[in-house]
C-alpha cells in the first residue's frame, strides 16, 4: 500500500511593485510635484508641475510608462539648456 501524498499549498506570488506617477521637478526643485498622465486612447503622455506649471507632452506607444514621459522631459530640458557638464 502506498503512502498518502501531502497536500502542499503553492507559494504566494510576490506582487509587482507599482511605478511612481509623481516625480521631482527639475526646474523649481520641489519634491513629488510633477504628475505624469498617460492618455492611451489619444496616444499622448504629459507631465505637469503643480508648483511652476511647466508642461510637456509627447506621443506614446503601448509600452510607455509615466517614467518614460518624465525621462523624455528631463532629456529635452538638458538638451535645451546646453547639455550636461
């Protein structure tokens, strides 16, 4: 006669961390004041600072996240201001 098998429960899956949608403003240097919004139906992503009201928009793809829009804004600001030194 065979032994009974133990009923083991599967290990719980770890939840994926959520990505931020609020970032620090590089112009007015306030923390957590830049909101990133993705309008996937219109394929537009935008970031706007709640303090200095600077705004940046870009076209997005299905793979883009809020951090991508923020990074694009930072890259554009560096390009306009003469690059990094």
